[in-house]
C-alpha cells in the first residue's frame, strides 16, 4: 500500500533474545544485512503484518515471540534516486514504518529462513544492540537509530534482568 505522498506502508521487526542480542539477517545474494520488514496489506493492521512477515521471513509463529513494544508513530526514509522505480504506478519514493520489538521466547531451531517461495535472508546472527545502525545501508541508518532509541526502554523494562 503506497500513500498519496509516495511512501509504502511497512512494518519493521526487531527480534531480541533474552541476552539482549538482536536478530540480524543477511539479505539473499547480497552483501547487505537488515532487520526483517515488509509491507502492510490493505485491510491489515500493523500487528497482523508483523506476524505475517515474521512467518514469511524468519519462519516464526506468534507463539515464538512476545510483543515488547512498538513505535508510537511512523518512521520514514526516502529511497536513493537510483532505487526509485519510476515506471511503477504509483511511484514509491520510500518507506513509512511502524517498528515492533519482539522478545524471542522460542528455540533457535524454529528459525527457518526458507519457508517462503522467495526468501529474504540467506543467513542470520545475534548481534549487539547498536551494531545494526552502523551496518545497515546508509539511507536506513536514521530510521534504525530512531527505532532502537524509541524501543530501548521496552527492552529494558520487559526483557532484560533487573
């Protein structure tokens, strides 16, 4: 779903384990890493989109995670000009995202990157909390920083030992 301003409505997913490490996925056939994310379909809530994308990209069910928090509003980024598909209608100039932090309660063997016909990731790792901000493509760095900043309190309040 692309809005009148050209932004695709999307959800971002930060999966955190009990040690405070984050799921970090290597995009298939690319030298690029990112958090799971995906578009919100028409008549789908952001939370419904999160659980659909979680299953499609990571192979996890809602029972494998616990919602720890979400951003209050939309965070957005613009695509670099060379990535804008001007031949598509409507033209998408960027993403507008609601970010969710999910506490991983399942077994790591449940993570399955190959469930979907077109997998997003080819490998993954647990990484330190702020590492993704430095490693994600440059045009997403500000959004990653904002999402991690906004959701850091949820992590500390609900997940890490006191």
